[in-house]
């Protein structure tokens, strides 16, 4: 009969030991919850970073929009 060792220590464990099995299962569930929480936190941080205003950097305005805004200003000035 081969000896089985638990994952968390070097000591052999008894298969009938329900306490040890529950502790292993509990740790696996906690690791899964931790990993899910890390993934969701990372996604949330990315989304918040996208929505956050950039410090001192104006929003990009395309060349066509700048020309259109300039012509609209010129027309307003000519109308007055």
C-alpha cells in the first residue's frame, strides 16, 4: 500500500479523516473565490480608469471637427 500525503504538509493522512478532507475542500473553495474576486477587481479598475478624466490632457478633436468649428466661429463673427 502506497502512502498518500496531504497537499499542505508532509505528514500522511488517513482517508477516513473527514476533518482533513473538509479543510482541503474549504481551501480550494477559498482559492476559487479569491481568484474570481481578483479578476472582477481587475476589470472594475480598468473600467474606472477608462471613465476617469485625464489630468491636464484635453480630449482629442479630429481635424475635420476643428475645421468645422472654426468655420462656424467665422460665420458667427461675419453675421454680427
